[in-house]
C-alpha cells in the first residue's frame, strides 16, 4: 500500500507540473504492484534478468537516459541494488545469457550510449563493464543523428553447435532504408569483445525515429516501432533476408508507438505488447498472427495503465515472485521510475476484450 500511495502522489506532482501536456491516467487503469525507487534523471528502457539459480533474486535492469545517467539494477521489490553511472546518455538495454567470455559463460546487459556513439556491455548481475570503454557503431555515418544509437535488441543463433550473438541497433535518425544495423559480437583471441557488421536493413517512414526494438528469439522475428507510423517485422536471422514481413499497428496508437515486448504463453503463442505513449495504454496483438497468415497481427485489446507516457517496457511469463503468479510486465513511467505489473490483471483485460 505504501508503494502505491507514493506512486499516486508522484503521478499527481508530475501531471500538475506538466498541466495539459501529458494525458491523464484513466480511472480504470491497471495499477502497478511495485514502483521502483527513483533514478536521478529520466528512466527510459527496462530489461528483465532472470536469476537461474534463484528466480526470486532476479533483477530489473533499466536505463537513466541523460548525460551523467547510467544503468540501474532493481530487485523485485523495486529497490536499487546497484548502478553504473556517468555515462553519455544511455538509452536502451537488452540482456543475453551464457555469452562466452574469457573461458567462462556469463550473462550480459548490452546498452546503447547515444552521445558516445557506442554500445556498452556489462557483466550481470554485478553491472561490471567488460568492453574496454565501449564499441563504436554506425561507423562512417556523417549526417547528424545517423551515428547516435538508441534502440537495441539481442538475438542468438545456433550454428555448428555454437551460438552467434547479435545486437540489432537503431538510432536517432537514419535513411529510409537500412535504418537498423545488425552486429555479431564475440570475444576474440585476446579476450576482448569486438563487433562485426552482419547486415543493414529496415524501412523507415521518416516521420519521427526508430527506438524500440524487440526480438522473438524462439520464433526468430524482429519487431520495431517506426514511431507514429506503425510496427514493422523482419527475420532476425540475417541469412533469411531483409524483406519486410509485416507492417501493423498503423492506426491504433494515439501518436507514438514506443516500447515493444513479447509475452510468451506456449512455444508459439502469446502476445506482442506495444506502449501507446500519449494514451497511457498498451496495445496487445497476437504473437502467432493468424492461422492462415502468421504475419497478420490484428489488435486484440487496448488496456489503460497507470504508467505515464511509457517509453520502454519488457515482459516475462516466468513466475519470478509470488506477487506475479503469471509473470510480469515492467514499464517505464514519467517520474524517474519503472512500474511492475501483475500479468494476471492484464490477461483478465485481454480475455474480456475477446468476449
């Protein structure tokens, strides 16, 4: 009760300060179970790190996106347990497991550091940097914003009994094609991590920017938000080509399509979740598409939430804590916080919308 009360007070302060600039929270909005402690500047994007030895000790890894901001680790009660700060505007984050590094397998968080034109790699759960200060992306781009990384999603492909680890990176601005660059990242013989460009792909409407990226690792698809235009879908495996498979959610958002997450129910079923930023709601689409067309994703439900102007979100169906019996949805919210939602409440709304 204390956490919810603190959040409601904080929401009132934010909305009063901004007056009519932000959409009000709907009276029937789903409320979070947990609201994190505040960061210093402006939260942006979360990722969920699952502790395979003890799920109750899993962490939410989130960015604080200003110059001097950094990467934060929160426990499942919303407390800050560690952080790495003084970065050059960190933006988005994603997580990979069992990455081979110096004769061991480790879990890593990979973060875009926008004003440094780099991605950063941190060992989990310690948030220890292992990248010698970062790895440069979008090399050779001279146009303003073309070399400033924002969105990131990770993908692993099994090949010849080993894994290739990929980072798909978006940016502040870019051309109408080849907006995203996909890199393989690996540890070289000297024990240092290096990048190799695998491909350039992805259509851009030119309307705003491309930041939110998500990968359905099991089904092998990339989704990204072409803000104010819609959500685009591609193969995650570079060898399967660069054809656009779907362009959906074109009419459902109030303005910006922002964060994207995948909630997995069974091997091939579940939901694609998109934050409808200026509406303070989430858009729900079927992960599996339709029987006759797996790339046709029609809106299932629009669900109001208490998160204010959400940028980034992440979801899991794993039960990490008794507070979240069907998994959780983590959302960024104005007020320098992240919110944790009980997926069971969201599923109830989806089921109601289907009737």
